């Protein structure tokens, strides 16, 4: 199975960029990207916090035995 991003070419990226500019305008795009970056950052933070919590819980279960 081929990943979707491997099939996207430079022409496709240009078309997507033009559509974004037409829909949102040039002033809104930096705000959208900033919000997207913050969302990704929060997701990664939550994922690492969850894995740390799981590891602590596993360590406690191992000590109880």
C-alpha cells in the first residue's frame, strides 16, 4: 500500500496552496498555521504525558507483586 503523501506531486501542492489562498486570504493563513502547530504540540504533549502515566502505573503494578 502506497502512502497518500508519496502520491502528491508538486503540481498538486501548488493547486492546494492556490485554493487555500482563495478560501482564506493571505492574512489568515499564518494564523491557521500557528493554530495547527499549537494543536500538534498539545497533541504530542498529551501523548507523551499519557505514555509516562502508563509507565508509572506499570511500575507500581510490578512493585505490588
